[in-house]
C-alpha cells in the first residue's frame, strides 16, 4: 500500500520574532491539505525575558547552558507563549492545531546530554526511537495538526531544552515508518548559497560529499550547520525528501517542488 | 447502556505553590484507574513574575484585569511552566498525561467577558457548549489523561484568561453527555464548614437552599464562592456527583466516597 504523504515543517527564530510575517506564514501553512506537523524554535523572546529577569545566560562554545532558571524561562516562552499563540492563530485559520511539548502524551523522550566535557544542564538529546509515533499517528488520524515546541522530557519528571532542528528531524524519521515524509526546514534564506553574499547563487541539490566540500571551503556559516546535520540524518533514516527553503516560499514548494536546496545522501 | 465513570478533578493555587505537596497529590491522581481529567489553577507564580517584570496588576472588585502583558504572563506560567511540569511529573508516575489549553484542538472556546461595566481585558467566559467533547472523548479513548490550564481561546486568534473553577465545571457538564462524571474540587479545607474556625464542623451535604442560608448568615468566605457557583451549575447540568474535598484526601474519596461536602440541587 502506498504511504500517505506527511509534511514535517520547521520554523525558526527570525520568523517567530516577527508577528506579521509569522501570521502570513501560518495562514499558508494552514492551507496545506495533506497531514502536517509544525515544529517551532524559540527566537529572541527567551533571551529577552532572561535579561529582564536578570538571569545571566551562560554560553559555552556558542551554546546555551540551561540551568534550572533558564529551563523555566524556555518552558514558559516556547511551550507557553509561542506554542499557544501559534495554535490560536492556526485555529483562526481553521486548522485544527494542537500544541505539544515532548512530555505531552510521552510524545518525545530525550536523554540528558552527557557526551561532552561541559555540563549543558537541562539539555536533552533525541533520536528517532524517542518518538511515540503510534500515538502521533492516532492524533493525525483525528485530523489534528500537531505543533511542537522543542521542550522534551526524560519520563522521570524532568523537562529538557532540545534543539528544534533535531526535534523536526527525529519526528520525520520516526513517522517515515508509516508516512511518505517531506521534511522542510524553513528559514530566511533561499537555501544553501554557493556565495553567502549572493542570494542568486542557490545550490539546488546538495549531497554529503558536496556538503563536506562547502564545509572545508568555509562557505557555510555556523548557524546552518545544525540544520544540515539534522537534514542529512533525516535522509539517512528513510525520510523521503528533505529541503531547506525560504519561509516565504512554502506554498510554491508544496505546489511545485521547485524551491530551496534539496538534501541527498 | 451504562455510562463509563469519569473523574474531572480541579486543583488550585495553594497546592500548585507547594512542589512537595503537589507531587504527593499527582502520585495519588496517577493511581486512579478510571478515565480522568485534571484542571489546574495558577497560584502565586504569575503574580510573582509580574512583580519581577514591573508589570502592575490592576484589580477591580477583587478580580484581576488581564491586559496584553498580563495575558502573556499567565499564558507562559499556566500553559507553559505549570502545565508542562505537571504533565512531566504525571508521566514519571506512569500516567499518560497530555497538557492542553483551550486553544489546543479547539477544546474550549470562550467569549470575551462583556457583561460588566468594567473591561476585564483578555478574560473569557465559558459554557458547556464551549467544550469540544467529541474530540475529548476520542482522546480519552486513547487512554490519554488531559491536563488543562485555564487558558482558552475565541477561535479568532485570541487567548483568554479563564476561571479554572468554571473550566472544570463546563468540562464536567459537557462530558456528562457520554460519561457518568464525578467533579471533585480539591482545596486545602475539608469541605464547607459551618464554622470556618472549626475544621470539625464539616457540612457533609449542601443543597441550594442551605447554601443561600449560609450565604446570608455570612458563613462563607469570598474565595469559596466561585467554586460553589460552578459546583451548583454542574449539578444543574447533569453532572452525576459534585464534591468539594481536601486535596490530601483524594484517594479516600475515590475509594470510599466519604470525604468533603457533596453538592445537591
């Protein structure tokens, strides 16, 4: 039997920080007919709140250390304010959105990050086995549209801050067992550019060897690396299609499949 | 066909503000075998956060006016921090909890409160028709345990702060169509007391006439009035059993039905 199509769509900070652009995006997302899942990152709201509350943010090697106070902040901002406002807007656009953290329904379990000399605190790592895909399938069968914040749990009562690109990737991987999944990483560029200063230098397809070449030629900026790592993990784990696209071009991609950079093995 | 039993259990601020007591309660809640729904209030966390952020809280006639900044705070605290921590703890106790605001799955719609000379801002009122009980029934059939914060929505993109006692009451009312519902309001007293200074003066049953007598004799404190109003609304709308109990006596009530004050028409 042919598998049903499913979109897993990730949006990030720059979109979330711009209410007008976010609502334009959500209206387009709501118009997608096929089953779909949205995963959102955080944006600057959490850092702004931490600053207002005089909670210092410790960065190690460019990554945020999540102590208990910072975990409370990201739980409030990501799983509370951002997630519920996105869900309410999608409901306004007649999309039956339902907002989740990984703790809800035990949908995404994670393990505290320990494979590092640095203690990142309440940071959890996920893999495809972390996803309760049976329950997700049931929820999709009820025509619900899951909206995930990147807060997960260890099923021992702890919440963990998790990379949203990784959450999108493991959801896509796990659901590929039952669906033909297309994973779309939406951001503010047209895709991977051969020359980061030239928006017309879009690379239409990228395989792992070409990726390593770009990397050694220092043509990739730091911000794109977690997305690419998770994109390759997805294609290596049976996700049918993985594309990095401009968040303003979602409808074009869905209808014509002609946007962004497609990732291949 | 006999209807299946369902518990709708409401907990409030004093319990939520005490992590140790809250976890004791959640372990007992998790042990209830029958289908169940938890509704939680807010506690002092939202006011504390508002104070830290220098957002002044406007009270009119003892009720909080919810401006946009205050709505953001209650959404973060109630739907984010409190809801997700409760869900994570219940998952730790092997209870498949799933946290919701009313926007999620369009589960509880509300209307902006306008029947007042005061503009309470983003405050929504609910009635039994507000509840998407078909979807709730499907979720209960998946053996999920819904955990509601008292944030609702108008399906036009707005979130509303809502009275948690009212949310519990309308959920119980709506679900009585398909379940034999027992609604338990848990708080830090043994029930309604004839003498508020004497914890042994418990009133075991209370009907509407007796309630009005207590009211005119000024034997009821202000805090209990929304609970009682919503408790009577529930019994008037086919909820099988409504009891106000001490939050420490949940298991006794479930097993022996001998705690608190039962509300009758």
